[in-house]
C-alpha cells in the first residue's frame, strides 16, 4: 500500500497528468449524468416511489438551506446539493473494491473548498454589492478586518483539512486492517466509514451554507421569518 | 506533502461541470415538478375553497328558503286554525239555529198533538157526556123532556129582539112557514102542544112544519128564512166547544 497522500497517475495528456481521483470523479459524473438523464423524463406530477424519494431528498435539502441561511433556497440548491451528493458518493465509493474515494485526496477537497470560497464571494457580492460585501470585513469594528480576512482563508482551509483528514484516515485504517487481518474483519470499519462519509458530506455542505449565508447577510426567508446570518 | 495542481484544477472543473449537469438533469426538473404539484395542489385547494364557498352559499340560501317555508307554514297553520275556528263557530251557530228550529218545530208539533189530543178528548168527553145525558134522559118521560125543551125554546123566542121575532112572524104571510126540527118524531098531541106554546111565545099564529133531525140529539130548533132559534144538545155542545176554543181554555187544560 502506497502513501495515502500520494496520487496515482492514470495517464497523461501532454503536460496534463490525469490522476486516479480525477478518473473516479469522471466515473461518478457519468453515473450521475446517466441517472439524471434517466430520471428527468420519468418525472410526473403524480410521483412514483423512487420519484417521491428523490423529491424528499431535494425538499429536505431546500428545507436545510432555508433553515440555515434564512433565505430562499433556489439560488443555492444546485451548488450545495451537488456538493453534498458528490461528496457523499465520493466517500461511499470506497465500498467498491479497488476504488479509492476522490475525497481521500487533498486535491479534490481543495477543489471543493475553492469552489465554496469563490461561491461565498460571488453570492456575497451579488446579494450585497461589492462595497457592502467588503464592508462586512470591517464588522463589527475596523480592527477586525485582518482577522476576518484571515478567517475567510482559514475556514476554507479547515474545510479541506476536515474532509481530507476524516476520509483519508478512514481509508487508511481500513487499508491497514485489511492488510493485517482477514477479509471480513474490516467490514465493521467500512460500515463506520460509510457513516463517517455521510456525516462529513453533511458537515461540509452545512458549513458551505453557513459561509454563504454569512456572506449574503440577514434577510427575510422565503416563508417570511426573520433570520440571522450565520 | 505534494499537491498535484493539475488534479486540483481538473477536480474543480469536474465539480463545476457536475454542478451544471445535476442542475440541468436533476435539481431543476425535480424542483419544477414539485413546484408544479404545489401549484396544482394550491389550485385544487382554491377550487375546493371556491366550491365550499358556493356550497356554503347554497346552504345559506337553502336555510333561508327553509326558514321562509317554515314561516309560511306557520302562517298557513295560523290561517287554517282561524278558518277552522270560524267554520266551527259558524257550524255551531248553524247547529244552534237548526236545533232551535227543530225545538220550535217539535214544540209546535207537540202543541198540535196536544191540541188534537185535547180536541179528541173533548170530543170524546162530549160524546160520552151526551151518551150519559141520553141515557139519563131516556129515564125521563118523553113529554116531560119535550115540555122542558119547549119551555126553554119559548123563553128564547120571547127574548129575541123584536126585529128577529118579527122576522119569524112575517113567515105567516101566504106561502111562508116556520120549520120546527125535533130529535124524535112527535105525536099529534105533542105537535099541538108545541104549536100552542110557540104561538104564545111569538104572539101570533104562524104556520109550522115539523121535521125529524137526529143530529139534534135532544131538543128543538126553530128555523125561519133569516132567523134560527136553537135549544138542543147539539147547539149547546157546539156553543160550548166554540166558547172553549175561543177562550183558549183547551190549551190551558
């Protein structure tokens, strides 16, 4: 077993090196695209059981965004929902033998965190305007500007490290146990790893919501309730 | 620790592409279908609310119509009750009048029956008294009875007004005669006796003819063209009956 921090290069295209996490991610993208293509024409106003389950997931995500951000969930649903589904499936991809979760590599987690970082700035400027958004760094006092700027980067870094550490450690431990014990011994740890993967997907998504919600600021939610920006 | 920047870039692009794909094929269609269902549910609720409103309005109108019908029914009942009371009063009044008429008719009929009964009783009593008198008289000698009735007849003749007595006397002119009615046939002696007594009473000789009339029962009657002098039981009974009837004493007995 190699270093968990190393990424295996699958192939190269000129200067571009395509590593294993990228290939796995492509596989997940193909899987999700096919699922979306199959699901889309089958959506009906009278839902089947599978459609009801999918709608339940989407509605739960909308409720989570609404409760967390105190805003209408429509502008954020696609981004945050995709992040949740991708992280969840990436974490759970470890159950497939021979596949290492893309989120067990720091580049994938960094990519997700960068996207969240950019999204925070984008939604903040779109909601408040550039000047108002920049003024948020001076809250509550001007003295807080350096700390707020640092906090913007550190929280992004914490997103990366949290997800990477949890997933990588799970994969690493399962790999060690598998190399030391028999075939069935790592199964409880793999089940625990699935739970950890789901929890980490949820935490990453909720933190992204909180960061974006803090950037867009306090407003009335879609159901008319007054809320605070996180 | 080594970071593969190409992997970072590719993963960033991959996630962004995945965001677009899922947004196009999953999140937007699902949210659209949920919104469409919510719109349909809202429309159904709105339609249901509208229908319920219409139903409530119809029920309100039905309640109003029922209340009007109840009021109309009460009015009709009251009117019918009043009409029934009026009809009852009218029938009672009519029955009272009919009853009074029937009572009057019954009283009149009873009165008529009582009068007829009294009359029959009087007639019967008169016949009975006549029979009694006839039987008593049969024990009296015929001459004595004739003398008694002749004396009485003569006294009545004498008590006649002069004009009436003159009317009887004028019958003595040629062709005229006085008819003497008796209940029984008279002998010649009795006729002679009776003629002598009548001549004395009239004060003039008058031709007389004698004729038997059993309806007199007992007694005599003297008949002229304009004057009749009666002294018989028949005339007495008739007079008594007339007096009783005229005086109304029959109704009182």
